[in-house]
């Protein structure tokens, strides 16, 4: 009886303390706080699935029997897109029979056979569908299946490999189109959902959060990174926010094993819509181009040339006859702004230029030898990239200078000046010690030192004579087609 009394008192005290703690805690936490909302439980995606699900389609592609390597070795058809997309060799193990709970595939005719499987989503009620370019690339026939099991042959309206966006069209009306969301409102940590056909499993729903925005993984696309489970077959499907709006196209995964590892990427819808509008209008995408080869500006280089912080795009080479050459852009320039928009990192420049209509008159703000300069430029049209050819390096040795930096240099022969299209400079005959550590080597042509142009050995010696031998010095040099900076630091 004594134990019962103590037990009852203890229970009463515990209950009182618990109630008091709950009341005091509730008083400290605002009703609308993030903590209070999280305490109510995880988000419910059921309404979103009902809302957006009918707009998501399954895409199957067919190709000529002889065009697909590996067909004869019995690889699982739903895995083929996986192998192609991520560079995994197609296995040659014999098929072990059909998958459980799935019928064996029907025999194919001699003309076409399954090539891959992907996803897409309806952009308009009259049958325009958006997907990835790699989903429909090389396909002789595209089949689209809706959630109500209707199947249509689709026509490829246009495809853009650089952004991995494609538009296909089916002959149907009254289709449920998606709502497009504002990518600028998307926040890191926000819940998002994907619907697609991983491994051919239609209408599969996965969810997660936005892991990062503006992830640099391509020339023209700052991608959305998420931890939403994405697998082969999800490609081309929508990434959906909690308002039921499509904010991205699921496109890539990062994987060391070939399977999902918690990192997936989606194409932002603002970029995708811009591309799709051009594809629908003309069947192709027109991009601006100015004709420069660029690289990132390092912290060391930025500090040594007086730029302050690493920003902009450093011009390594200017293509002959390009609009950049006509505008006066020089190798070694740091492009800080394009048409008034800041270039924080080198990848920003091709994106801004690429979005600009060819023929548009724009401005470039460049940093050149310690000062900024405005250049007027007319944007050209993007064509196939020119392959840089490495120029023959000559090895005659003449006078030398700059031994304090570990350099032996000579005047540049007139033939080499003409070949490189430069006014002057000094050719490196040998680079040792500090110069070698900075990355210089025989055959390089030094164009400027400490932001001062060098036309020959005489100017080279004159500039070096004015410098503090105990401080680092920057050099702008040419190597083959490329121009870049090096920072030579004195030995400690």
C-alpha cells in the first residue's frame, strides 16, 4: 500500500510538472514560428500529387535495331537510359527472366525496338510537353503515355543539348498543364517534390529539400541541387514546390555507384522556359557569342594586379575576327561587367552573353593594367566552338634578362609576333627557381609585368629595375593560344 501511495504521488507530481513545462514552453514559442510548424509534423504531399500528377507523362523512345549497341546482350531495357546517361558500360550478362510482377516485354519488329525511358510534363493544353534533350536524343520514334493510360506518338519540336531541354508535341487537346513557379522565390531548405518514371515505374513520387541554388555544373546553367531521390527514368520530370508549381526539370544525379546518392540536379524553369519558347518558335536556340576564351580570376592574381577581390572573367585569348577583337578586347583583360551586369565569376559571362540576342549593341567593362575601361561591342551569334591549335614554340636564344626572377628572356622574333598577332613582349628562353614555381616555362611570351606593357628586352629590364625585389610581381604571358597571369614570389 505504501508503494501505491508513493507511486500515485509521483505520478501526480510528474503530471503536474509536465503540464507546467508544456505551458511555459508554449508561452515562449510564438504560434507561427518555424519550430511550432515543424512540431505539427512533416508536410503532406497528397494534394500536390493529385494536383500535378495528371500533368506528368511517361516517355518511351524507339530506335532502329542496328543503332543501339548492347541489344543483343540482353540488357534490361529500362536500364539502358541509365547506362547511356552516366557512362556505365552495358552489361553483357544474359537476362535472368522477367522482373517479378511484370509481364515479359512483347517481341519487337525488325525496324524499331525500345531505346530508353524518361519523363516529361505538359506545358500547354494543346499538347506541348517539356522533357530533357538526352531523353529524346537519337530517337526514331517517341511515345508519350498519360496518367489515364492514353498513348500518343509525339513529334520532336526542338532539342537543345547545351541546356538539356527538349519540347515534344502530341496531337491532343484539353490536357492538364502545369503551373510554372518563380525560381527566384525558391529557397535553400525548402521542401520540393518530384514525379517521374524511375526505371519505367510510372507516376513515382519522391520528395526532399533544396540543397543549393546556382550550382555551377555547366556552361549555361546554374542548376538547382536537391536531395530528392532521382534515378534513371526520372529525367525530364518536374521538380515541384509546395504551391504545386514546377520550378525545375530533373536532369542529372551525382553518383559514384551509379545509383542515387542524395545529390540530384534540376534545370531552373526560368532558363527552361526561355529555351522552350525559342524551340517552339524556330525549332532551335539562338545564342549570343563574343569570341573570347576565359578563366576564373584567382585571389593571388586579383591582389597582385590591383583588382582587390577575385571577380570577373579573365580573357585568355581573343579569337581572330571575332566581335570581341573588333571591340578592342585584349588577352589579359578582366571583364567585370557585361551590359551593366556584374560578372562575379567567369561562368557568369557566357550565360549573360548567351541570353543576349545576336546583333544587340552592348557594353563591356574591362580591367586592364590597373584601370577600368568601357568597350562597345555588338554581340555575335553562337556557332560551333573553334578548336584552339597549339602554336609551334621556337627555341632560339638571344640576350637574357631578369635572372633575379629565375628568367632568361629574349626579344620575340618578328615571325613569331606575326604568328601570335602581338605587338611585342619577351620570349622565355629558360625558367628556373621562382619563375618555374610560378608556372612559367620555356617558349612562353611575357606581355606585361606589374600591369606595365613590355615591348622587348629593353622595357623588360627597365620595369624590373623599378620593382621592389622583395615583393611578389604579376606577369601577363602568352602560351600558344592562351593568355594568362602568373605571380612570381621571391624566395623566403
